[in-house]
C-alpha cells in the first residue's frame, strides 16, 4: 500500500507568541513541532503500513527548517519525505493546496492522510482543497479507520453520535484526536532517519510558476488578544451574591 501524509510544521502549543517591531510573529526562540493532528496522520499511516505492507511518504511545503519535522516523521517510521520550497511566495491555504496536490500527483498513492486542521491558523482548508484538486473523495475528522479490499471505512464524530462512511480508494482521510496515540521515535529510528531520502523541490520542479501559486488571501495585520481583566469576587450570603452576580452580568458585562 502506498500512503502519502500531508504534514505541516507549527509552533509548539506551549510557545509564548510575541510580535516584533514590524508587527510580524517573532519566531526567535520559538520551538517548532509537527502539527499535532498531522502527527496522528503519520501514526495512522505507519499502522496501515505495518498491517498491509507498503511505503509511507511524508510531504510538506515550507522552508529549510521544515526538514526537522520531516526528519521526525522519518524517525517515527516513514520511508521517505518530500519538501517543496515555495520559492519566496507567501503561501495561503489555496497556494499550499495547489503545491501539495502537484507534489502528491508525482507519487504513487492508495490513500492520503492529513490532520483535519493546523493548530496555528485553524482554517481546516488544505486537505479538503487537495482532495478537490485531485478529484478524490474525502472523510474529515476521523477517529477510527479500517482499510481493506480497495475501500476505507472511516468513523467520525458528529453532534450527538458517530457517523460511519465508506469510500473507495484512493481517498483523502483527515485525522482527529482519538484516532490513535502517536509513537515516540526510537534511537534506532532517529539514526535511520538520517539515511532516509528527503527530496527537496522547488515550484519549477512541479511545473508551477509563482503566479500559479500566488495566494488568494493577504494578511494585513497580526495582533495579540487583549489581556484578561481581573476577576471579581462577590461577597455575602449565597442569595445576596446571586443577586449581585445577576446585576453585574446585566449592568456591567451586559450579557443578559
């Protein structure tokens, strides 16, 4: 089975984000990791490989530092990686999907796995856009996956229950928390990852020019959320405090 995983490198969930003098995100000293939802996708790809045999290829778009995340996926057990540089193009979800779709189309694949969203922008667009470009069926936010006989049976959570969807392969499947528990790379895996192939491509290698990968959305400004105001303790007996709380919610917070 040929399995492709779409991977993004994101800020560590514990990172403290600040803005520089130009109003951009200050990356100095910020730890970068595999997007956690993509890590579930990598783990599921490895489990499919262990069950059915085959090969796992991890594909990402970004600059040189993304190699660290790809090497981690290789250390977990992926067989090879592909890194596409956007050649200075400021990418958005549209352009990222266009580039990834071109990179995936160069591979042999039976299934494409990805996280359902990235924790930095939270747009949850890229995997769906890739599926649309490649003309593949897609099941989103999957918590259980079974693959057999050229078909995938995916279980996904919906409001008030679960939904089971069966699709023919190839297909795009996005991972939700609960699908699995990602493994830690072993020392042997880390050493082997250094020898595994990591192909580096540019837009021209995919037959794209910068205009074709130009973003549709331009970020005008970054800003941090307002600091939380100090809490307020209402003294008195329960009945008095409840009345004071209702008054504060109505007259000060204006939420009722």
